[in-house]
C-alpha cells in the first residue's frame, strides 16, 4: 500500500479547454486543447509517484473516444471515472486513528485557466 497522494482531477475546463459543445467529445479524433502548465504539473505528480484519477461528466459511453483524446493530448492517468454530470461533487474521507490531521482537501480552479499554480 502506497503512502503517496491520490489526486482526483476533472478533465474539461481543468486540464483541457472546455469546448462548450459536448457533441465534439463523441469524436475520438477531436483534438483537446491542453491548458497551460498541465503537462508540467502532471509530470511533476508522476515523478512523485502520485496516483491520478481523472473524473468527468462525460457519458460512460464516450470512454473509448475520451481515452483516445487523452492519449493524443499526452495526458496520463491511473484511472478514469466517467458519468458524473455537471452537478457539484463532494469528497469524504476519514481521519487516521492516531491523528486529527486532515486527510482530504478540495481545490477549485477557474474554468480554462489550468493547474500550473496548484501546490500539493
């Protein structure tokens, strides 16, 4: 079992530019526009051994197209969870038995700005 951090990150508007026309995501050849600093930040997390879970409101039926788009965009991940829709998301976790230290955090970024300034 690893002690490295797990990061959950949305895709559209967070890692890549939100296109505004979700029908484009159905096309596996659609070219995602990677936001500034995303590749560098993902490589930093990868080098630290972090586990990256990508989350998206894209329908589960778009898994194959989404995987193709992410691969061509050079976005790595360990797991991909789909079908959340656009509603707010909440993260819940317990504390360790011998500590009251926080074990879960949330970071909200402005749409289409990127993640280069996030410190984890």
